[in-house]
């Protein structure tokens, strides 16, 4: 198994929301449970990477192997990429 560390820098503002509203705040930011610090979870990064890969026709042959099948067939197998 190969592992790599990847550092990312946001070139524009990002808002990694939790996906649920609480009170007057329409989309609160993701936070680590134990520190309360803002964070971007790996599932959000993996989704952004998959979206970028889907835009490149050359990646279609290995897309499902790396990221897993589409959501309709998600129970078929897991992807090889863990973020």
C-alpha cells in the first residue's frame, strides 16, 4: 500500500458547510469535534477531486477504481483512494 501526504492551498475562499441548517445560520461550517476548529473533511476533498477527474476524458478508464462507483452503484465496491 502506498501512502502520500498532500498539502493544499485554497486560491479562493471556500465554505465547507455541514449540509444542515441550525437556526438562523443556513449552512454552518464543518468543525473538528474535539477542538472546534474549522476543517475540511476528507470526503469533501475526495468529492472535489472526483469532480475534477470527471472533467478529464482520459481518466474515465480508472475513475471507478480510484474513487469507487457512482452513488447508484455505491454498494458494488469501495474506491482505492482514502482522503
